C-alpha cells in the first residue's frame, strides 16, 4: 500500500476500490435506460428519480394538468419498500461479513430480470397502464429503491447513479463558465461528474431509440439487467467495501 493510501487510512478517509467510479458511471447509464422504459413504456412515472413522482402525485391531487396519479403513486410506494429492503439487506450482509455491495447489485439485476420477464412480449404503452405494465413498474421501482440504498452506502462523490442534478451543477460550476475551483476544475472528480451526465443521457437515448425501434418492454429491460449483473460480477474482483469505510458513515462504538 502506498503512502497516500496509508495516510488516508490513518486519517479515517474512505478507501474506494480503484475501478469503482467507472462502474458507477455505467450504472448511471443503466438508470437512464430504466427511466426511459418506466416513463415512456410503462407509466408515465419514474422508478429511480422519485422527485418526479412526488410532483406528479402532488399535481394530480390538485387536479392540475390532468395528470394520472396511479402509476407515480404505485412506483413511489414500491420504491419505499425497495429502500427498506435494501437497508435490511445491507445491514444483515455487513453483520455476516458478506460483500453487501455485490449482493445489492446482484439483487437489483435479479429484480430487473423479473421485470423483463413480466414485460416479455408486452407492448409499450404511455398512459393508462395495464396490470402487467404496473407490475413491471413495481418490480423496477423495488430494484431502484434497492439501488439507491446500495449507492448511498458506497457514496462515491459526484456519481449518485440515479440523478445528475448535483453532478451537473458541480461540473458546470467548475467549468470555464462557472470558474468555481472548489469543485476541482479539470481534476478526475470533475471529469467523472461530466461522464455521469453523459452516461445518463446515453442510457435514456438508447432506451428511447429501442422504444422507437418497436422493442417490447422485456427486450427494453434485458440490457439493463445484464449490465447490472456484469457490474456486480466485475466488482467481486475488487477489494471488499465495508459500511464503516464509506464516506459519511461513522464507525460503531
């Protein structure tokens, strides 16, 4: 271990596996693809970015814009269950000395595969979703709730994987336009935030293209499930990441 890593350990700083930021960028692209499916083929509703669902439900409850509240409400409820389940999964895995980050990703991949199975042969439908559309959305929201818990535990700076607002703000703020050095202009972290924004765009763009090409819901979700599975398997070769090593988490005792 080199001096910098040893100094970081003595200072209590988190030590992230070397390839983890790149894997988080890949997962951000998966989020873009999943949201394209949930919003354009199952909803309209989001499954990862729940801010949109909260506002959809709020606007619908107020009777403004003729917005449907069923799909956003169902997704929001399933997301909550996914977060609770993910929190328990992480805690139990950590107590038993398991690689909770890998387990979380594999569980997410499994849920997306289930959603793909539910939606296999199912035609995309925007607005007035059927029971199968809602069922696929529920499973996707469970997966994204689990993802958010997993990623918050890891807490890789600048790559939350399920939203890009803060990443975009920091990237632009530190650019030649913003000139805010606190965000680290031209540093690895600054570039990572830019890649995160591009990955979200690319995932959404790919999902929309597949949708226009006539892919069914199951075929739309299959690449997302496979990608998350591959990321989880690749991470198995990285050093173990424990809860007390993650940023913002205090060691017990």
